[in-house]
C-alpha cells in the first residue's frame, strides 16, 4: 500500500527568515552561520568585561537595560518585518505582532525602573547635600561667638558653604 501524501514542509521560523535576509544581503552560508552564532553568544555574555570596574546601583541597572535593548533590536526588526510580510502565514504574523509588543513592553518597564532609580539617586544626593550643609552650619555656629552670628558676613559664609 502506497501513500501519495507529500512530506510536510517545515514551518517558517524567525531563524529561517534571518538566514534568507542575510543570503539576500550577499553572505555565504558559512558567514551566516558565524553571524548567528556570534549573535547568540553575544546575547548570552551580556555586556562583557573590558576592565571598566564593577558597576553598582543605577549604572548597573542601566547597563542591564541597555544590554536587553541591544539584544532585542535585531529581533525587533525581524518581528516587524515578519509582521508586515504578506507572504508569511497570518498566524505567524499575529505571533510576531504579540512578540513585538511584549518586547517593547519589557524594555519600557525596565526603562521605567531605571528612571525611578535615577529619581531616587537624585533625592539621595540632595539629601546628602542638605545633611552636609546642616552639619557645616552647626559647626560654624558652634565655633562662632554669639555677637557675630547675626551679622551680614556670617550670612554670606553660610550661603557660600551651602550652595
């Protein structure tokens, strides 16, 4: 008994779309393979070292957000192209649209968190400056004779120290 069914073609994937795009750009199969491997290993490594020291707090989180955004950019472009391509099946176009929206939402949430951290950093800096000014004024008042506290030169000193 023979079957006349044709073998099923594999589903169109993002990797296939990227390979096709790179082929059209003039890359060989070996170069395409190297590019895809480099993208995957680059995404896995994150920011990488480089001897810049250890980042902490806001800078560390900003670097993490920038890494996510940088790693999402090629796939965002591929998702957008797949979503707008009329030759791709509708289900895959819808999937690309949802993926694009999800990735943009992730980047937006991470950017919002970093913005909150910048606001907190600014508030902490202002608080530290106010505390330093208060300490300086107390030390100045404690070391100044009572007769000199109300004169104009003392007010100028306090203004200069707390700018």
